């Protein structure tokens, strides 16, 4: 395998050869050793190869948090193809459109009956089907061959596929290794879904390191999740900020969390009380505040937090760039500076290869070779980066990056809707949620339930507005553009009634 790029592919083979009886994966009572996991993944790779999949191909993966889904991902990588994870809770129409956009001709699903109709030329394969694992041959992968394609919310109203090559995954694994301090003896909790890029650090990276991964429940219910952490003596976990808050609000004190060593979080602004609650309940743990878009392979900047500050209310910084990550700030004057303030720019080997089939969006996403994150910030005199909000119409809800224009475009496609405005609002139940303002077409009628159902038929659950506010008028500026400040006030007030 010396001629193969792709560190994860090589690592799986090495673990299977050197420690075949070590437990690799635990999921819903099912347990696979590294020997069993590698054999199952090779069978998938052989079947994919028989159907023409290899480097340059993209294979869709559909499944809940199960061993079959993990085997599907790893088998796709062992075949040299890129995996395209689909949200199993997303509407059928959305899954079909993503499969078509990705150009995937093969889909792996443990339950083919749940795959539905994804296109006449899409073949559904069972990852557990038998095949000769010994027929597998390591693919010759180049650094720019795609490892995976993840779909994020798009500003044009269409989701866009972020193409992450093996070069970027390999760079990320090397850069984050020292921070996570994770080896074969680690017991890791996977809380994220495969279609969320946090899975790269709480599933793929631990497997690369030879650790044992426990798949958490599909929905991170507090009691079962905390019981699992205590029972299995979990040492490493990753979870978005809102999940950590949900677990902390349930109460951490009754559970033995003393085995925890690293808690990677991010994707949202951290609540200092949440961080301090975890540090108090897990006395040997360090909380790592990670920052990075999908386009920069999960985490590009990070800040380890271990100081006990029970009364802290000030936000935490996002930290220092990982090794190999270039950082700059694009000012309002169009000039790039080392410390800002301005829009955060990222560069280096962790960057994506581009957006699948979207050259115009890809061109807009870069400035002189650096990726424009759309986030604002600055670097202080100690070299630490501080986050200062978004510069565009993207928000994060429960860790998911959401482009509000995609939701707006969906709502405005309803025949009764004239104009729509979408914003995030403070929600006492979940911290943040989505709300929309709707101006109906003259003479048309539609209720809030009808519009919510319409959105749910086209969008993932986390992108469906929780509140619908009907507007008598639609404020605009003198330029004719929507008066977003006024609209945000109207929708926020209406959602609060």
C-alpha cells in the first residue's frame, strides 16, 4: 500500500493487521473489531468496484447511526470513491436532488426499502451483501481525489456540494492529532450524523488513530447519552455547543464523567456556563473550542479551555490556527491584514477542492487563493482569534450552517407566497430557532401549518422555521431591496407573541 494516498485507508489496513481483535466500533449492541470492520469494508469496496466505482466516482450513503452506515463510508473510501452522505430524515425529493447533483450512480443502504426512488439509473446496494474481501486491491489515490462530498446550504436556494480531497483530510488528521491527544486506548463517543462534518473528527479520526468508537443515539437525548459516557468510560467526545448545553441543563452531577479527557465542540458560540459545567463534572477534561467551516475540513482554528472560571460570562475566543492553516482578514477596504478586523480568510492544505459543478460560487468563495468564511473577527496581540459574527445571510442552528436564502427561496415557491423573509430568533426552549415573515400574494390564502408542512416536504428538519409571522406589508429600502433590519424586528416581535 506504499503507493496509496489517503491516511485513513492505510491506517485501517494497519490496525486490522496489527491489532485485529481490538474493538473498533460499538453501535446499538453490535460490536466490530478492526479485523471485522476492515473485512466488511473491503467487501463493500469489492462490490462497488464490480459496479464500476473507483477514484473519481461518487457513492451516496443513506443510513442512521449504525454499523452498516459506517461500513458503507469506509468501503467507499477503500474503493477509492468519494462518499456522499444523505440525511435519512430529509424529504425524499431533497435526497433525490442531491443524488442527481452529485452524479452518484450507486447508493449504499442497509435497508433498500427505505431508499425510495432516487432515479432510474441509481442502483441501491446492501453493504452487508457477501463478496470476496480478499479480492480488494488498494486504490491508487492522488492527493486531489475526493474523499467525500458534503452538502451545505447554498445562497442561490440550492444546496452546494463541498468537495473535500484526501489531501485535506490527511492534513487535518496531522494538524489535530496533538490537540486531541487520542490513541488506540481511547474510547470515543460519536454524537454527530454522517452528513455533518463533525463526524470527521468524532468518527473517522478516532478510527484513523485505532481507538474504539461508540455510536451515540440518533437523537442525543440527555439521559441515555450521559449514561453511555459514564458506563463506557468515554475518554473523548465531540458535540456542538447546543448539545453540550442540552446535556448540561439535564444535570451532569449524577454521572461519573471522570474518564473524559477531551471534549471537542464548536460550530456555535459557546455558552461559558456550559463549558464551566463540563469542566466541573469532568475534572480531567479539556474543552476544545473548535472553529472551521466544512470548506476547511471541520476545524481550522481551536482554543483549549481548562481554566475553572465558574462566574465567567465573557465569550471564549476561537483560538489559534491549527498547524498548516493560513489566516488573514479581509477588511472593508478590500485589503488583507494579518490581524484584522475583517472577514476571516483561511488557506492551506485543509481547504476543499471546490464546489461540485458550481464554478461561479466557487470563484466568489475565494479571495486571492484564500477561502472567504463569511465570518468576522480579529486576532489579538497574543495571536488568538476572536469571532465577531457573520457578514452574510448564514446562521448556525444546533451546529448546522444554514443559508437563510435557501429557506426563503423554498417558501417563495409556494403559490400563495408573495415574499418571504427568514431570520434566527432567540428561543427559550432551544436557544436559537428559525422564524419567517410571510407576505401572501394578493387574494391568496395559506395558514402557518400549511407553509410549515410545505417547507418540511423540501427541507431538512433543522431548516424548517418554527414560527410563521404574516406581514401586511413588506418593508423595503429606497433601493428596492428588503429592509432586513425592519423585517427582523417585525418577525422577532411577531414570533414572541
